[in-house]
C-alpha cells in the first residue's frame, strides 16, 4: 500500500489540538526517552488512574482499554462516578495521542510497526440503547477530527493508520457501524464471531475475550492438555478467519501465576495481551515475546480522499496475513 506523506492535509484538523499546551508538552516529552515499542502489550486502566496515557506510551505499550461514559457538552468522561471537569477522553487521550502522531510524521514512534489499539469501553449506570448510541456518535465526531491518522474502513476495505479504535460495551453499535461507508472505529468481537458473515473482519478485526470467560486455569498449577489445546485451536481459528486476538481478564493472583498464563498466551500466538499489571507484563514480554510474522509498517497519513472515489469490491481473505493488521 502506497500512501503519500502530505502532512499539510492534517494541519487544519489538528490545529486546535496543537493549541493545547498540555497535550503538546505530553506528546513531545514522551518522544525523548521512550521504551522500545511492545506490539503485544496492552494496558487496562484502573479506576483510580487519573492520567493514564503518558505512562502507557512511555513504557512502550501498544494500546489501552479505557472506560468512558457520556456527559455534558458532547464529551465522553473517563472513570467511574459523576463526570469530573477536565477528565474527558478528548483532553486526556485523543488530543495528546494525535499530537504525538502528527509530530512523528504519522507514527507514534519510529519503531512502530503496528497500529496503537485504543479500546473505548462504554460504562456507566445508563445502559439504554439511545444513550449508548448517542455516546458512539460523540466519539465518531471526535475521531473524524483526526481522520488522517486513524485506521479506517472504506467500503469494506481496511486501511491501517497510526491508531486503531475499537468500541466495546455497546451491543447495537455494529448496525450503526455497518451503515457507515467510511468509518474510523471498529466493533470489539468475541470468538463467537469467527466465520460469521454478519461480523466480517472489516467490522470486527480483533477478537477480545476475557480469559476467565473461556478458561478455568489460574496459573497456579500446570495447564491441562485440554485447555492448552483449546487455546491454540481458538487462536488459530481466529487467525485463519483474518482476525487478531486480544486476551484480557486474567484471574487475580500472584505475579508468578500471571506469568504462567502470559507464557501460555505467548506460546499460542495471541496478538495482544491486556492486563492492569503494566510493569509485570512489560518485563515478561521483553523476555518472552510473542512469535508473529513481521507486519508491514504503519503508513504515514494519506492526502484527502476524493469526494466520489471509484467503487471497488471488498476482498475476501482466507488467511490472517491476507488482511491489513489493524
């Protein structure tokens, strides 16, 4: 895929972001002493974390899951409880993230080979469909301000960018996403989506499962042959279906037990391992990386698309390496 590096096309959309002094300082300070990029590492934000992004980027993790809820003024607020002034997804995550990507010429860092995966999980007491779909529309409007740096789906064709955004916590969002010929977010999937026509990889490129939902092993004793076989078979099936696999929700226990589970996930070829224990996960992945094929690098931003692009059919890949790894 050849993408022109015309950074000037994104200057207007990011002008407001660049004017935010705090976001700029975060973006440039993180460029000075970053840890090597860990494409398999993913942070799950704890409720008490007030400003999670700087630590995630500094440690080299390649994604994070962040809980949000809709609030006043068309904003999505981070964390539990009532919306707190300034604690918005736009201010604490999106603005500094895209300032950094702009400063890096369309990449978050020089050694970035895969998109940074931002999973936006909608939480809160109000779970009615109208509220949740309104929340997605808030997110969609904010993402379109940074369209040139995002992975997107254009008429069913995946185009990787510096950041891939997935939406979790809204069951009905898939219908809304499907209706958008050009979109900048994807649905979070499960292993149940493998092989289903209603959830193709262009809509659900990544399977996200909780370990404790599918497996009973807690890492204290050796894993059973049956559970190991099940893990490898499910990961292999997802890859053959053109999807990545992200595992989270490890059972609470000692770091030794968690290391045992991390090792099994790495051996099975799980693409993304998510955990609240960022330090322990990073140390483990640097010692025992996941064995994966080398993916093409993240492309720099493409120039503005024509208003009436020529139609082209969506591909029908049969192997994991036949689709862009978004």
